[in-house]
């Protein structure tokens, strides 16, 4: 089994889901959360330091989560659908690993025909108000994505493993995959550009790199 894993935000779609959840709450909250997100993605602060803080600021409700889910599809990477189809035709098992939120990513995953998502489940009260998140989910901390990759490799008995993403948390998987591909259509993180063995700006460049 050949395994290829994609980050979601700023990779499969141009948006950062956490930022869009914040945008719905007003410009001041959006700016505050966006700054924290960029600091984490650039490797300036550990993810676990800012993960809970951003959600406490936003208090995302179920309705907003659903609307941001649609935004992922509206802002899909333009070659994503064709690339997923080609990868499947070449025998690749496709998985999403994201520090984003499971319920928000699900519509995009379904649109792309990707069944397996490893992300962070949100919790909601009966009235749809925010009730927290799964604090044990590995993507909430630095080093979480490599943990998941190792589990997936064992589960799928992967003969080849590829990771694609734009952020530092994605780059952390380079030591546990056969091929890491940095992605820069929407965000060029200085450290990812410097350290990734491969770097592309369009998803349809990927099949040729791993065939």
C-alpha cells in the first residue's frame, strides 16, 4: 500500500480554517487569532501554547463551523480534484492530517473523496454553542503529526509514505516519511522552503515526484 498524506489548510484549500472561524467573530478577534496562527506555522511558538488560547478567544459555534466547511470547498486548490483522482488511479491511499477541526474539514474531504481524516474534533452543546475540543488529539501539539504518520504506516503496512504540507508541523514528519513535499501556493514558510527536500506550488506537480 502506498500512502500519501496531505495537510489541509493552505494546502488542499487556500484558507486557514481557524482564521475563518475567527473572522466570523469580528475583525479584532480575527487579527489576534491570525497572528497566533502565523507564529505557530512559522515555528516561532509551539503549537500547544496557542491551540487552546485561540479557541477560547473564538468560541466557535456549530453554525460557523458548517459555514467555514463550505469555504474550504469554495477555496479549494485548483488542481486538487484532478490530483486526487490521478493519485488514486496510481494506487495511492490518501489521508488528511490536520491541526484543523474534523467537522470543519469533513465537507472538503468528502468533496475530494478522502475518507480518512486525522484532525481535532470540536465539541458542541445541544444548542450548537462551543463546548471545547478533544485535548488528546495529537495535532494539538508539536510532534503530533509524526506520531499519526507512524501509526498510519503500521496500519496500512505502507511500502511508501509521502507527506505534503506548508507548515512546520508538516515539516516535522520529514524524518518519518520517505518523501516530504513542502507546499507553497498559499504560504511560503521560510523554514519549510529551506529544509524540505522537495517544494512545489501546485498539487498537480506531486505525482511526477513520487511515481
